[in-house]
C-alpha cells in the first residue's frame, strides 16, 4: 500500500481534522495544510480547521493568505487536548510537539508530513522525507495519486510553495519538485502566481535589511550580521537571502531581536557547512534551532540575557556579542583564521 493510500485509510476513520501549522507559517506549510484539508474532504471529513501560532508577517505570506483566501485560525489548545477518537490531529512541515509549535510536548499526533530534519517523530501516519525540497511536493503526490480535484487555487498554492521553498528550484530541488511542478503547471493561475511573487514590501522591512547590510562582518567566507530590534520578523530571513549572494560569501547568518526573542536565519552554499547543525550546536542549549544543510533558523528567548543586562548597558550590544561569539565557535572561525595565519609566509626583515 502506498503512503497516499495509507493516509486515506486513516482519514476515513475520522470525523474531524485539526491541521496545526508551525509557528509563523510560510507558503510551504500553508499550501500543504490546504492540500491535506482537500485530501481529508475527499475522504469524507467535513469538519476541518487549520491552526497557526506566531504571525503571518512576511509580505509573501500575507499575500498568500489574502489572495488564496486561506481560512486560518489562531492556535487553541482545546483542539488538541482530550480529543475523541474520531478527531484527528495533523502536523505539516514540522513534526514534533513543542518544537516550532505551541502543541504541548507529549501530545498524541495522528498525521505527520514533513521534509525538515527531525528525530523522535511519533504518529499513526508518518511521511518524513528529508531528501525532498518541499513538503508541498509530498502533498502534490497525494493529490495526484488519490485523484483529488485540482482546481486553480490548490494548484497555484502548491506550485508557488514549491517554487518559494526551493528559491526557484535553485536550493534543495530534486526531480520530485520538477515532476510535481510539471503536473501543477497547467492547472495553476499564472496571474495569481505573478501577484504572489511580487508583493509590496514595507518600509520597516527595507530598513531592517539595510541595517543588516550596515552591520555585516565577514570572516573567511562567513558573513554574520544583525538587524538590531525590529518588528518585521521576516525581514531577517530576507536579509540572510540577500547577504548570502555577496561575492565571496558562502555562509550568512543574520539575527535580530523581535519582541521578547532573538530570531536567527542562516544560509549556506559551502559543502563543508551544514548550517542547520551549526545553529543547533550554537544555540540548541538555550533555544530552538536547526534546519537543512543550506537553510536554517532559530529562536532564543531574551530571558537568558536578563542577568547580563545591567543599568547603562545596551541589550542589542550584549546580544550581538554573545550570539556572534557562539556562531564563531560553532563555525570554527578562530581555528580557520589561525591556520591561515600559520600558512602565510613570514615578512622579510
């Protein structure tokens, strides 16, 4: 029995389905949730809901929700606690309760569909494929195999998500992404795809990216920068995307203070660097961090800096110093610079 058929067998047992997105959901997560909802509807589940935590602040994410009329509801723990047997709980684009979501640790999950690195996944149905470039690719396979109606809205959502997650098929794309895109292409709304790809950008986002440019520091082929404080959480990964394209830069990490937490975003094209492991090693003991070899993120509560902040000190300066030091250690920058110094020829006297 295929994965798609196994999923359908599980869904026909249910009467309602709660799909939980990860914190601050992106198009890959949102499109996957929409598609899973359609698969569930085809299996006979009439009551379906999509829950999210955090915010939908990136301009492309806001455009995605608005233009595709995605019915999102703020996370409510009542929907995941003490559920009757016919009420199913699903995760898309994440996999473990309490990690990048507000679901209490130890909660029973029925369905997990994800492509991010993770350990300890437990659910009645699991399709965890780290090798594919997008969770939306997996859901596209289900939609096609189960012959779920593929209208323009669903096709556009899935195609845009695959393109966005792989940066236009340039990051982490596999044959599966191209095959899924080929199947979706004729059903998608081209004008809607264009509008989703070119949303307006807020002034605060531009300011944050400008701060990241000004604050950048490059050692070897590694760039580290920060945006200070910002209300635009999604400006941080946008800044990382942009700074990673600078000549000579193979790894870029950008961080900033958003509300009561430090947000981090990393990008790398260096085959020697797994940026997800770098962030996990640097900050796993004080927050949540991790991701793929080429793309990763993290979040650290500002509470850990409470003792360090004294009267007359600037919290941004403290955060910059501590975060940069941890990153340098995880990336072995001091060792690389030391080896470079040893290899350099001595100056003639």
